C-alpha cells in the first residue's frame, strides 16, 4: 500500500488482518480474496496513449466527466457531489473506457480539496448560529454521534468486521450531510422552520465533532498496545489549539490587514490559500491531521473582519479541488463489487437509515421538541455525510478500512443522500397518520381567556411577522390567539403577555384549543408550503365561514393556496417589489394615481413571468 502523507495521519499503518487490494468483480463481500487479485489499473495501451499529457490529461477527463455528472445531478435535483462521485466511478480504473491513469496523483491533488473544503468550513463556522438551538446542538449532537458510533459498531460486528473496522464504521455513519440537508430544506421550503433551525444547528455541531474524530480515529488501532498514542495525539491537538488561539488570533488578522491595504485581490487570494495550506502543513509536521490544521486556520481567520472576503475568494478553488476530491472518492469504488453485493448494500442502507433516524428522533423528543419536529429531525439527518468520505479515505490509507468495506460504506452513503428529499417530504403525512392513531396530550394554553375565544383571530406562527400582526390587533382591541411550536418564540410571545397556544398548528387538538370553530379570521404566517396548504384545508373543514389570509413563498404557491380556499394570499418578495416600485415612481414626482397604473401592469407581468418560470424550472 502506498504511503499518502495527506489528510490522514502521517504515520501510515496497515493492520495485519486487512487486505487492501481491490476486490475482483463479482466477488461477495465476505469471500476471501484470491492470491492472484491485483489492483485495477487502466490497460497499458491507454497509459501510452496519454503519457505525454500526464496529470493534465487526467484532470481534463475528470473535469469534463464532473461537468456531465453535475448536470445529471442538477437535473435530478440531487446534490452536485453525487454527480461528481458518479463521474469518478465512470473514469475510475474499474469501468474501462476513458479512465484516469494517474489515480495516485489525483488522490494527492484531492487532499488539497479536502484542506480547502475544511478551511472554508472553518471560515463559515460560527457559534453564534448555535445560540437559538444551543442545548440540542452542543449537548445533544455529541450524544447523537456517540450513540451512532456504538450502534454502527454493533452492526459491523454482526457483519463480522474486526473491532477496529467496526469503530470506523460507526464513526463514518455518525455524520450527516450539510450539503444534502440544506438543499432539501431549501427545496421543500423548510429553511425557516423550527425543524430546519435544529437541523442546521446539529449539522454545525457535527462539523465541530468531526475535528476530534480526525485526531482520535487513526489512533484506535494502537489502543491494544496502550493509550499512549491516543493521549499524545490529544495533547498535541490541545497544544496546537492553544497556540492558534493565543498566537494565531493576533498574527493572522494582522497579516491579512497589512495585505488588504495593498488593494491587490491576487495577493489577498494567495495569502488566504497560504494561511489555510500553510497551517495545515504545520499541523501535519507536528504529527496531526493535515485537514485538522486547515479547519482550525479557517476558524481563527473566520473571527477577523476579512473572513467574508477570504471565503468569497476561496470558494471557486474549493469547488474545483472539491470536484477532484469527490471524483477520487468515486474512483476507489468498484461498481462490479457493489453489483455483486446489492443485498448487503440494501441491508446496510435500511439498518443505517432506520437506526440513525430513531436515535436522532428520540434525542429530539428528549430535548423537548414536540409535534412533527422529532420525526423531521430523524428523516432529515439519517443520511451519511460528505465529511464521512474524508474519514473513509483516512481509514482506507490507514489500513483500518479495507476496500470492500469502503465500497459498502460509499454505496450506503450515496443511496441515503439520494433518498433524503423523499424521506423528509414524507415527514408531514407520516406525522399526521401517527396523530390520527395516537392522539397527543392536550396542548398548553398560556395567557388565553377562553371566554374571549369567539369571533377572534388565530395567528399561525409567533415569529416576527406574527408578533407584528398581534400588536396591530392589540391596538384596535381585537381578540386573537397565537399558535406556536418553537419554544424560543413561545417564550418571547408569553413574556410580553400575548395569548398563545403551544403546539403544532397541523395537530387537531392544537387548532381546536385555539377555537377554530368559533374564530372569525385565520392568519397563516407559516413559510412552509405543505403546512400552509394543509392549514387552509383544515380551517375550511372546521369552519366553512372562516376568512383566511395566508403567506406564500412563491407565485405558484399563491395560486395553490387561492385554489384551496384562501381569501387573500401575500407573497413577501412580490409585495416588497411592488412597494419599492411605488416608492421609485413617487421619487420621480409621479402623481399617486398615475403611479398606480404602471405598478399594476408590472405586478401582472411579474406574476405571469414568475408563473411561467416556475412551471419550466427543471
């Protein structure tokens, strides 16, 4: 096995019980390897045909294949990284045709992609983003990772893996995919929901947990000889962190400030890359992970005033080298082996997804989240994440994860990523089914005069928009009640005396506790299309004479809500554009009645254009 001095531990090891040769196609995962099995490689003719171009030809092949794979992924509404992995499989040494000849060289370049990926992750990292969900993020996420590692260890041992490989397997399935979850939340309109906030908080905390995993996992094999290597690695990491906090927070911002004064974008970019890769190499020389140093450098630089510009400059490089990394991940996968072991892959996908989803959902419940939130957390975070690919590469080069295990984990990760949007979309209907068969406990009612719940207004959502509506109703003495599920928003509403019902507005007992049958008006501020649509339907069913004002996130959703029975639908971006158009015409001294005509015409044109655009959006 070749020595790779990159994101893995600098002292390459190989477990005596681990065979790292690629699997012959068609061989089952638990069959012994034959002595004649040799690493897959492109045929000699292919090597001679492109030897003059060398690595340049390989990069060209990967970039073109990555573009094709990315287009396919985009067309299927999947994360681009899945397309890049598919491209790597197609140009890898196991598929024939146009293949990459210098796999080892691409792997070395890919490690720069790992470093830049984690450097950018460090630049984006902010503990302030965890503040609203700090309990489950900072306490619950480490518990989730530990429980998932233990669960994965048990699963791997049942499959017959040795203890070291089983620990690695547990760690590989413990992390979730930030890219997949963010894309899915945005596509389903769940970004602003309580479940969305909790998922993002847990993903940020998982990124933080990833750092000690990078340090500790390579030392697992040495535990049989004692914990000395593990303790030494921890002490080195603590010393490095202390040095970066004490010295790095002073030196790096000062260096960037001096370079920024020269007003040279090129020098600023080079300085940013030099800091990320330079600190990473320094940690490697000290016996720690190359990727760990890049992440810490990003975190330190992220606290400076230059973090946003540094991140903006580094993103194109990160994306380009990230393509090389994810393609190299795919190149190590033997599709013939996966095809011969589809049953094993299917079992792993089912076991990993179900077990991880249950762990996360139960933790969500234990940390006080109710309604559909725990279910959405489980169905949103059950997949295996992209940082697991980084760990898998480390384990492969350490000899702790063999190529067969690597192929199984990679196939499991790709499949769980691909089905995440479908699973999260099913959370709402599944929660409704559970509610019908298992009625919930009575919802909490705070600051509510039940006798006044007649001819009142129900405000679905106690965020900024809901509170503004509540203040307006208070000013005219109109009775109202807010329905809110988010604990933080609930406390904010009750602290200022607003009448509030705690619970999920989709739950029958909650909407009944708000007096839906006797209400005069329902105002839905919910930004989630599926929830808003169901709320309109349920409101009409409980109270046919109820007037409904709803919020939409798109023009298409406006039409859908109107068709479902909403009396008036507000689309914030559209209304904001109309208001700005009026102000622009007023600034040009146009009379008010003259200004309304072009505004109405623009409004109609915008609605038509956006409707056509959304219908053709692929």
